[in-house]
């Protein structure tokens, strides 16, 4: 039991030190914001168009990172960069929480 506690505390410290988000956003707030995503990614994050990726069921940390990368220019796509530009960090975390909670089916 003691080893498990030490391992868990070490993992949490490593995540905190590396800037990995442990706590998620507000999925309800993300749902309200997700209307602008629905045209390409579907209302629940399941796209009807093969060229647009499904967002439903993806890990929240991954989704938030991608949005932040589009906003910063670290990841380049003219459409997504424009969509991410007005989003706050909280908006991105909330959208990520919403889509992560959706079923990919």
C-alpha cells in the first residue's frame, strides 16, 4: 500500500511539473460552446463527413492541447486556427471536457 501511495504521489507531481492538466473543464459549459464545432465535427463530436475527425471520446487533455496549439500557431490549419483564436483557456478546457464525455458511437 505504501509503495502504491508513493507511486501515485510521484505521478501527480510529475504531471504538475510538466504542465499536464489533471483537472478537466466543465462539460456543460463546453456543450454550450460546442455549437460552433457542430458544422464540421457533429453536435456530439461524431462527424458525418469523413474528412473531419471525430472528437467524441478523445482524451480531454489531447483535445485541449490541440486547440491551444491551433491558437498559438504550433499546429497549422487555417480553419481551426480561426476557430480557436477567440477561445479562452477555460473555453478550450470546457470543450475538451464535453467532447471527451461523448460516446464515439
